C-alpha cells in the first residue's frame, strides 16, 4: 500500500489480504470511532457494465446488510470509489475452515457444532429471501472463542472465481456447487443446503465428496453420482451422519432438507451419538494397558509397542483346532513342526498293495523272457 487510501469516510490502516474479489483492508471509521474491514470489488467493463454491476452489487450488499444474526458478518456500509465498489463490514479475526481442515484440528463434535451454527445463520437469511450461493470453507470463519461467522453473504456470487465452460461462464466454486448450479438452472436457498452438506462432509472425513480430473469431470460427478457415505471414509462416525449428509446432498432440491433450520436440528440431535462414537474411538485407540495388582513390571519394549497376539482363523473351528495344537520339547521324533507350533502325529502302519506287486512282477518276468530270447537266437 503506497500512502493512505480512503473509501468514503473510511481511512485505510493496512492490508489484511487479497482474494479473487479484490483487496481487503483494515480501516478506521473516524465518524463512529471504530475499526472495520473494507472489502473492495473491481467494477470492470465499459461504463454501462460498471453501472449495472454497481447496481446489482448495491442491491445485494444492502439486502445482506439487513440480516442480523450472530453467525453472519455484519455489513455497515457500501459505496464506490472510481471503478472500485467497497463494503465496510465487521472486522473479525479468526481462522477459516480451509485452514482448520488442512490442519486436521477439528473433531467430529466440533464439526457438527460449527455446521449447525452456519445452518442457523443460513436459515435466518433464507427467511429474508437472501441466498449466499457460494458456501465453502473459505467463507466460514471460526473465531478464537468458538463463534462462527459466514463471510461474503449475499455478494459472493458477484465476482468470486469464474470458471469458463464450453457453454459460458460459471459463477462460484465448482467443488462446492449444487447440481442445479452446475447445469445452469435457477437456484434458491436449497443450493446453500447442498453446499453446506459438502462442507460438512469434508470437515468430517478430510476429503471432498466429489473429486475430478478436471472441471467437466467434477461437474459430471456432482450432477450425477452419489458421494461415498462419510462412515465409509471415517469408520468412527456413526450411521446418523450418513443420513444427514445424504439428505443434504440429494440431487433434486425438493428431496433435500425443507430448510436450513431443519438441518441444524438434526445436527444438534446427532451430537449425542457423535460424542459417544468419538469417546469410544478414543478409548480404542489410546487406552493404556493397566497391569494387575502385584504383578511385576514388564521390561520396556524394544521392537514393537503392542504385544503380538495370535488370532484363530475364522475359516476353521478354532475351538476344536486349538485343542490339537501343543508346544512340545524340541528333538521329538513323533512331531511335525509347523512354524513354531507342533502337531501330534500318529504313525500309520504300512499296507501291502497286492495289485501293485502283481504289476511289478509281471513286468519283471516279461523283461527276463525278452532277454532270454535275444541270447538264444
């Protein structure tokens, strides 16, 4: 930043970041004496296009500014400086879900609580007829005290990454778009529910529900294929999570949750099962082995951390099979070694095979006769 900048009555203090929409600044509102965040959006094209973009931007931003909810960033003001539109909004500091997912720092319980809070914020906006259109991890911020804030509400579709396709320009982030967005159909609040289901899936499993080699491949999968159930990717998740995600990710909007508040209720009600599954998984994975009272302490392991256990194969009757196994002293003449185990062997008496003896005798006599004929002749 070269020298001070001003957007309306807001004087820029420093730069917070840069994104696809433009630059985000920390600024000072001298009139009200508070610090705000200023998000800028470049208005491209000719004069008519800029005016059209500005009118659309102002309408969306003012509508989003009318939403009051703890999970939605508050918009204070909107304006224009030259070819740049700007939004003055609540300054928040935290970590977005992209960073939290990348750092594998979220438990299933935390994930459900965060997504439930987002769903409640979406429900409030949807009641006012406002659709976000670009719900994704980068637009969800988690504050230090655990509160959740939805970013870029109502304006994210303005210039957020545009993906060029053969049929035109696709607005939004393809990895988190609904099938109706993919195919270019009109969207309503249920597109946010689908996108939030994709975010929940990634938070719980660490992978995206749909991946593609390129944009067309990804778009085909989102529009046509079902996602692998989350519990198949993360086995410690209870089945109720599969049902919630499956309903949010229905291809037909009318088959999804009737509203975001309904999804939030299911997430809250599932917390008990998720907590129990999470506790059981922790106990399985990290429970220490406690020695019996009075038992001598075992020497520290030098090669492996866990004792090696022999588990009978399910392909035979283990109860009967183990009775036939015994560890015998070495150099035993009546045993057969089996990789450290030995098995009792009974020596069977040899049986005389009369037919075999007759055949061998006949062959022997024939050979003698042939030799005699050669000698006499």
